[in-house]
C-alpha cells in the first residue's frame, strides 16, 4: 500500500559532507586548487603555509562556531578529514530530516517533463501544525531557493521558465546538503499552478529566535546621510588631521586700518623670508607637498609658504635667509631633546662609520626591544618605520588573535595616515572616509564614537562581543585638556570581560609625558601599545609593544633550540624593507639610555614649562580680552581660538615674524633644550603679536586693552624706522628698537634716548 510518503535514501554522514565545504574554504584562502586533494593529506603536504592556516583557524571558527587554533591545524586536526570529524563532534546535533512528500515529488517530475499537474490530494503529507516547514539552511541558499521558488510559481505551468526555475531550486537544496545542513522541505504548493485551494493544515514557518540586538540608532541627520552617498569630496571645514587646509572663499572685507596693517606686514615678512618664498615658488612645479599650501586663503596668499630651514641645533632653527627661530613645533612631537643633541649625533655618526646595511638582523634591534619593554612593562616589542605602521600592525594583531573584524576608535583621535583610520563617524553609527581617495569599503569595519561619553560606553558594551579591539589616543593631541581617567579604566574593564584587545596609541604621549607613557600616568595597562616619534631620537621609527599572547601573532611565539619546541601561534603579516634600520636603531638606543639615566625628572621639568606658558598667557588673554586659550598636557600645548576671530590665523604669521617657528592648527611641544629665556621669548612674542592684532582691529579686546594701546602706539606708524611695538616687563605697551651691539636683541626705545 502506498503511504503517500517517499522513502529517503540513508543520509550521508555530516563529517563526509563537511569535507567539500572545508575544501572550498581552504581554496578561497590559499588560492590553491584543492578539488582533488586527499582528505587524509596534511595541510602542510597540501602546500598550506602558516599564514593560510592562521586565516583558516579564524574562518572555521567564524563559519562553524567551533574554536580551532593554529596549533591544532598543525597537530591533532592536520587534514581536511580530521578537521571535518573534529567539527562534526562539536557542532550541534542535526535534526532528523523531515519526510519528503511523494505528491510534490511527482509534481516536480511532471513539471520538468512538461506533463499536466494535478492538484494536491488529501493524502499529501504536510508539516505538523506549529512546526517549521523549512529546516535551517545557510542564508545564501535559503534566499536563493526562495527566489527560484517564486519564479517557478509566477511562470505558466510546464513552461521553459518554470522548468529552469525548478531545476535551479533543486540545485540550492543539493548545495545545502553539501554545506552540512538539511535540505529545505518541499512545500506542496511551491510549483502547483492549478487554482486548487491550498490545504488549511499548512502553517507558515515558525519564526526563528533572534539574538538580542542593541536598539537601532536614531535616523542620521541629512548631512550624515549625504556623507554616505557618492564619492568623498574635499571640504576645508571638515579637513582631517594633517591634510592640506585650502579655502578659496572670497577675500574678507577689511577696514582701512586693517588693510594698511596687512599690506605693511606682508611687505616686511616677505622681505625677511624672501629665500623661503622664492624656494616655494621655484619648486612648486616639481615638488608636490601639502605642507606648502596648507592654510591657503586668498587674503593671505602672499604669506602662504613654509620656512625653508637648512640648519638646526637645540631649540633653534635657521632659515635660508639666516633668520633664527625658536622652534615650537619640534618635529610634530618627535623631538624631545632638541635638534641634533650631541649624544644622539655621536651614536648616529658611529653607526654611519660602521655601515647601515638593510636586510640582515642588527644587534641593536634586541637591545632596543629590551629597553622598550623595560620602560613600558610590555612582554615583547616589534619594530617598524613609523607610528602609522605601528598602529596598522596593532589593529592587524587584534583581528588575528580575536577572529573579529570591528575596531572601535574615537572622534578627534589621530592614528596615522592609512585608509582605515582616516574616518569620520555619523549619528547613525555609520563610518565614512575622511578624505577623497579612500573607499567606503575600506572603513566598514571601524566604529567611530564620541570620546569619553557615557553614551559611547553604552554602545561599546552592547557591541563588546563583536569588537576585535578598542583603540584610544588616551589624551588627544588636538584636545590636550581632556584627560578622561575614569573612562580609560572603564574601557579596560570592558575589554577584559569581552575579550577585545585594548590598544593605547602612544605615538605622541609615549616617553614624552612619562617614562611609562600615558599608561603610567593613568594607571592603566593596555594589551598592546604603539609608539613612535620621541623613541626614535629624531629618526623615523615605530614600535608595537604588548602582552605576549598578542605579540606572538607576529612570529609564532616562543621556541628554543635543542628540543622539539616549535612556533605554535598563528601569525599575521608584518614586514618592511626599512624595519630595523641601523641608523634609527642607534638613535633609539641612545634616546632610551639617555631617558633611563635621567629618570622621570626629565619629563617633569619639560612639562613644567608648558604649565608656565599656559598659566601666563591665559592670564594675559583674559586681561586684554583676546579670544585665545593655551591648553596643554605634559609638554604638549596648543593655541585655541575661543571666540569670533575670523583672522586669528594671522597670529601665527606674526609669531613667525618675531622668530617663533609655529603653524596654525598644529600642536606644539617643549624640549629639554628649551631654556627659561626661550620660554620668556615665546611669551613675549605672543603678547606682542596679540597687541598688534588688537591694535589693527584683527582681534577683539577689552576696553582696558584699548586704553593700554592708545593711538600713539599705532604699529603702522613707528616713531623711528625699525621700531617694533611690544610690552615692557610691567605689561605696558612700548616701542622697541634693535640693540646697538647685540644682534637679535631689542631694547625699549626710551632706554636709548
């Protein structure tokens, strides 16, 4: 007697069905042809190297939900067959396949053969009420199957379109079986074209339980949505990091007094720095450099060129015209001991004499790594060329070790020049490129949040289990007054619980603020930290330092000679031609040994100068009503415009004219080479420049400031040629003229009469 149910053949064991899936996975990762690979052959015999096996361990865990380590792929599950059996034993048990209805099978056969169909009979078997009609299959097969099913239903019965759709649907079921999942049960009405009523017993598939998801963010603002569409365009208002800032807005309307001041100042500054201006123009056709144009706007066009410096020593620079400058930028933070300090110059000269070969291992590499670990408390350290490379390597380590993709960073942080960190966040928590030329696909695995806010902490907690890492610039170089100690500790607690890697970007703060960096200042130990700038002693260098479980991802971990030990940790890619450059190693060793001998007092004394500068100038700004503020952290300081001052960038032009090497928008730094006299010179230059700009109407000021700058002190009308307007030690405005016998020094005009 017919039961109305077709008897299915005995199912293929899942372990056997997993082998083709694993073979495809390893093919995609390695690029090798493995279609005929013996399931019993070891991965090494198949030609798979350590990089592929590391990737495979992560991919297997992601696809099958079973943790497999690099070491296991070398030893206990070292072939496709062994791995398939291992997964089969640890994956959830399969549900028994549902019986396949005979009538639908006949209907499919009839359709494929072009025969007439009959409506389903009452004896057709259907899923029980309340039970899922479709067993769980991979999403890609389920969606494809549903699409082909819909096409077949829409096509005329027996048509070529219906036949093709039915065949494609059958193929999706076969692929599902090969993937290690049960095939989709055939719904009786799927291919029925007759208008017969559908049986009432059939139920829609039961809803599958969904993992709890964090609440969806509020819809993005219109501006955010616009950022998500089309190519990224340059916008000076959203200029990121060190990108050239170029504004083509029409010239501002100036008052006669402002116009006269600007014209006179431009003539004087151009004459003083004519060599630098000529150099910029002569090399513009061949030299493409954003530093040459940054800050451009039509009003200041004749002032937009960098100082061409050809000599330096200590805290001073000299340009092509022989002008001396007190350096406030100091290599954007890379200079801590002044320019060309003797102890570093001697070390580099010695290495030049010994040779600076590239490629071989250099003895200094191990010495530098040990010193870095001694300073930072890290287990291991790796060397590279720049801070950007160090950050890139740290992110790669985090993803390798955790098997996760997303890395959280924070708005306002600067992490270097590679695509994945040149990003901006949006209110919808979508990440967009921060500069043209960076594709949206390059930043999709980065989450950008506001720094130090409770809202950001809640978002991170909700997504913690999916984060490969949380990376912070502990004190942002563009926001040095914000020092969120509690937030940093909360992130440490969160990452320890979630298994995410905690990365401190200490490229700027490392070694400059404290021998142990920001981690020592805030009492937080990161998993991985990145360094650069100061540690190189003025030479290009980058360092990754961290705990052993993370750093082992670069070289496979510890092993030794004379026994059967081997590298057992999966590795990622990290290399470079100029890594461990002998000259950089010589400078780094000298810098680290110098700081070790000096102790923490070295950093404390340098930081004290920034504190004095900020205290003195902020009091002066308040007194004269200038919308300016000096903010600092350690020996890093930055000038901020706090009010309405559209032409405040002129301040930095005036400071350069007064012998201060400084640029608008960049953090500044003190060094051990800066003396107390240098500090006072910097303070005086600020005070005099602000006074001149207020007197010319470029900066607002209080009534008291105006009273202290009467018409007699018009900077455009000096009482004698060459006189400059400034303030005496009591803070009163006065005229100063060059000292008759001491070059570069000025004296109060009344003292010469």
